């Protein structure tokens, strides 16, 4: 990381960084609540799997529906766990003083982007440039 990039990130106003920390913590708490709710739902679905009244025949269709619900809940839970990891990494960058520095070019990430995506790791030029490079390579 260049000295200019480090200076750029540290020059972000403290109020902005504290606001970002609050936003990250709030989103993290919301993800944790959703994971807890999904865990309870998955436990409920597992308990219902053992109930003999569930009709797994083609006519009943309940077994298939429960499997779909379980798969959906597991996929959503995995997505939320990945989101928690992204938010934890953003919090670590805040603690290290590297929050708001593009991981690709070392330049600053504009505040508007960070407000929209508190865990952003690339500036718009690098993020868009990667998409343009992939699209052009077809």
C-alpha cells in the first residue's frame, strides 16, 4: 500500500468512519438475528421430518415441499454467514486504518460508495474496470 493511499484513508473524517462502524455493526446484528431465525426454522423442519403424518408420496407432496424449504433456508443461511464475514473484514479494516482504500489500486474509495456498500473493497474504477475487462474478453 502506498503512503498516499494510507494518508488518504486516514484523512476521512472521524465522524464518517464512526458512522460506517455503526452501519456495519447494525447490519451485522441484523444478519445474526436472521441466522438465529433460520436456525430455529431449520430445527423445526428437522423435527417435522420425523413426524409420521408427513406424506412423502407423490400425491402428498409434503416431503418435497419440506426439502425445498430446508434447502432454501440452508442457502440463505450460507449467504448470511458469508455476509457476516464481509462485514467482519470491513470492521477489521476500520480497526487497522485501511478502511476506504481500494485493495486493487491503493486509491481512495469514495464515501458515497462506502455508504452504499460499507464492505466495499474496490473503488469504482477498479470494480468497473474488472467488469469491462471480463466483458471485453468474450
